[in-house]
């Protein structure tokens, strides 16, 4: 359960950062999609690495 909350929190944080970037107007759609993919994948990798420890 704790891991699920952590993943959900990570996703919400990434979405909030994306929204903030969009509001500032300093990122286009393609860049936003690329950035979101990287952020979400890095969070997934971090969570899997912690599990292995």
C-alpha cells in the first residue's frame, strides 16, 4: 500500500510540475510530452531500484 501511495504521489507531483511549466508558457506540446515521459520513467526506475535494495 505504501508503494502505491508513493507512485501516486510521484505522478501527481509530475503532473503539477507539467501544469506549472505550461502556465509559464516556456514549453511546447512536443517538449512537454517528452519531458513527462522522462519524468515518469525515471520515477518508475527509482521505485524499482529501491525495491531491489
